[in-house]
C-alpha cells in the first residue's frame, strides 16, 4: 500500500496516524476519569492516584505530539473526497466534526500541560524534559484557568469523537459504502472519483462550537473562584513594627517531591528594641488564616480534615519572645495548629537600616506533632513528616496604619 494519500484512498502513513490517535484517545480519557475519581484517603490510594494521573498526563502529551505530526503530514497530502458529495448537509457536518477533532487533539493536551506546569506538586509527567514550560509561572489562578479550559475542551473532544464514530458506523451499517473501509489497515476498496471543493465554512463552524463551549463553561462558573473553607477576615493588628511586605511559605514532601505553597493572609504584632544586645528584645504574635493556604495541586488535600482541617480550625498562631544572644536572633515560643500547641523555635536573621527591618527565618515542624495524617498516612512513603517553614518580611517602625498581609 502506498505511503501517501491519493484523491480516492488514504495512504499507510495517514492510516497509522489515525489508528494510533484513536488508541491514545481511548486510553487517555478513561485514565483521566478513573484518576479523578480515585480516592486519596490512604497512603497506598494516594500513590495509585498519582500513578494514574502520571500515566494520563504522559499519554496526553504523547497524543499532543502525535497530533502535531499528524497535522503536519495531513497538510502535505491529498484528501480523499466524500463518497456522497450530493449530501451537502451531511458533508458539511462531517467536515465540521473533523475540524473540531483536529483542534481538540492540540488544545486538550496543551491546556492540560499548561495546567500541570503552573501547578506545584503531584503526579509528574514521565517525559525527560521536565515538568515546567517556558513563560508559564507557578500560579494558582493560571492553573485554575487552564484546568477549566482543559475540562471544557475535553468535553468538545468527547462529543466530536462520538459524532465521528457515529458517522463512521452509519456509513458502514446503513449506507454500506467504503467510507470506513478505506481507512482500515490494508484495505484499498474501489471508490468513485468525485471532485470536492473544500471551503472555510466547516472550520468556522467548528471554532464557533468552541466559542459556544467556552460560553457554556463560563455560564456554569468554571472560571470563577474556587470555593474552599470559609476564610476568616483577619483584623489589622496594632504593632510597634508594621509588616509592609512578606511571605509565609511551607514546603512539604509528597511522593518524594517537594511542594511549596504560601499563606496569603496573616498578621504579625511585633515589639522589638534594637538597642538590646543580650536577652529579651521583644515579642512576636502571628495569626494565620489557614484557608488562605495555596499548596499547588494538593491544596484541597492539605486543607482537608486529615491535615489542617481548615473548616474546624480556621486560624493558626505563633507566639514567642524575641531574644538576642551573641548577635543571633531567636523567637522561641509555641505554634498552635488544629487546636494543638507545641514548642517551636524560629531562628532568624535581621538587617536594620533607617527604621526598616528585613527578616529571614526558617524552621521545621513535624506534621505528626499536630496529628496530621497520622491515620491515613502513618509513614513517609506518600507524605513526608517534615514541614519546612520559610518566612521573609520587611517591617517598618514608622508605618502609621496597621496592615494585614
């Protein structure tokens, strides 16, 4: 069988691309559905869920590159015409579905890839070139947008695929013509030589269908803010030193990979006497809005009952006197999470200039100290025990209005 197409028949390369694409689609869609619905309430279940998602993503990325190669080949080839060119509406519908399918083969895996690249943690792609994309930052809102686009375009793919299969079966079982047969491997049926002029209207109709899908998705609120546990509104605090800028980040280890996130809302009441060179120099009291945590793809899991239990424990606190010993600064006090209070030591560096303080601090806590995951994840095979805490802030003695971060 010739490799190239003719005006009557598909060549072996086109047939190979067609059936390879079909195999990948019929693999990746069920994998995604199963992975999404798979529980993660135990360590073993989480590992299986991650594996399913990794396979889904890897197959999807394979589909993306196969689709690009298929499209590149298709534009160089003659396209066999329809066997019933007199059926104008049917021909228009078939070509519209083909355009929708071609677009889906690109945009569905691409939006999934961008969502993955913008998200911290969970289920790596099994490809050698890493998990990131140029110009795609780790960003919660960006990840949510492309996750929504991925779902919407996947629905277009499923509908287009169903119509494509239904059309092929109609030709085989009702029309009893060679439309399906000429795409089968090794088949080379005799077909009439009809002239067919391709117009832009099916492509326009396909892209209009995508526009409609986006409108429906927007109408269903898929691009809206993700609902989570109620976030308490932290009041601004009176403080000798007002935090003007800062980050409160945590890093956990999931399935052997670090996942870093931040609490978006927290306040700090700080008293500090920079003239003290030995002994107690002040006090720090921090209140954190737990539901403001963003931890990549594991945010929902982290805020759930097994870990932070943000619905029942909406705030966490850290309170400590600030001491200075031989030029080293230390906040040695307690941290309260999930209603459990444990000792916590926070060494930090301090740079003071013109009434502006820059602080960098790091410490490590254990999730088990707060009863996090001790039932479902009693070992470190899925979720590590250690939680690294990193604080970076700038504070000013002169800021008149208390602010919250």
